[in-house]
């Protein structure tokens, strides 16, 4: 079984614990529930299947039943707290608390660097700028950014990118990218941070409306669609995004850093209710 800090989903951790015990003994869900103080013999099974949720209050008892103590017990409770957090702000706070606990015990949390990377526009922008400004000082890089940023912030961002392994220095002391492109990946906390970056980039897109047409391209279409068509469009966008990344990655040179926002979002509520009402009216008129 993996170390607890390699988990982001408490349900998966409980399931893996159960499976490991089951392989080496006659351990049952009834035994597990009894040890954790639950009257229902299948409660924890339902938790793992997503049919029930483990409360923060009961998390400590389950941790004890799994033999967790000290740091690991607290970490498990924080995983449950994260799952119950409502809204991005609360989820960020819960995730950062988990990371702080792990850091205090000199343990790396899966997704920590990824989470921090997607929290701010400064990280992806400077990751693109720095390798193409060899020998430049932080103040020069700050002036190269469209958005306001200080030389100190540039230095801090570059330090983070180096520590996270997203930039490195060559033999001449110039920055180079360790990978050409970055994706969010499967870590559950990353989309929470990514939404914050998307908000920032969305605000920058509004400001970019004032740029000359020769420097920006913006268009949109409003359409009525079904859920099936929505899924088809999502797939087309994903394929298009991959092709764009491939095109950009094929050229090692950079003259300017651009952001491409792809946005598909609803402008109305679901219209099924309206159709149901019309159908009811038709049936009433027939009577």
C-alpha cells in the first residue's frame, strides 16, 4: 500500500487499506465497521463506493481503526476535511493545511508543486519568458510582462519554478525548460487552483479587447445545443487544443508569449422544464 501522502482521495485510501487487509486475512467490512464504531456492517463499504460520505467527526475513529497515529491520523482527517470543503477558497485552505502538515514532517504531498504552479499567471508566463531572455535580470523580465509585476516577484517565481523542476539552468547560467508543455494531470486539487488562474486569464482577456486587431483574435458563437452536441464540441475543443500545443511545441523559438482561452459555457438554464410545461398544457387542452 502506498504512503498516505500519495493519496488525495480518502475513499481510495480506505479501499486500499481494506484490500490489503483482506489479502492477508479473513478481514471483512463488518470487522472494519465494528473497529471504527459503526453499527452498520457495510457503512465503510458504501463510503468507498461513494454511496455514503465519511463525516469529519468520524474520520478520527476510522483512522484509529486503520492503525494510523500522529501525523498520519491528522493527515487522514484533513483529507476528509478537504472532501467536505465547499467552494474553491475553502478547498484551497484545506489543501494548503494538508501540505503544511506534511512539510512540517518533511514529507512531499502529491500535487503540491502542481497546485502552486496553477495558482498564479506569473508561473506559466515567466516559464515561457525566462528561457528566451538569456542573461536578463529580473527587472528586465518584469518589464517584458504585459501585466504588472515587480522584480522581487519575478525572482520569487523563478526560484519556485527551479525548485519545482519546471526550469533549470544550462552551463552558461541561462534558464531552460525541463518540458516543452505542461498539463494539469489527474491530481484532484489542481483544478481548484487552475480555476483561479482561469479567472485571472479571463480578466486579462477582457483587457486585451483594447489591443489592436493585429495583436489579438477574439470571436464567439451563441448556439442552442443538446447535451450530446455539447459532448461532441468538448471533444473537438480537446482535439484542437492538443493540435495547438503540438504546433507551438514544434518551434523552439519564441518572439512573444500568448494565452489562448477556450471557453464553452451555458447562457441559459436547461430547457427540459419548459418543454414539460408545454406538454402538460397540450394534454390539458386535449381534455
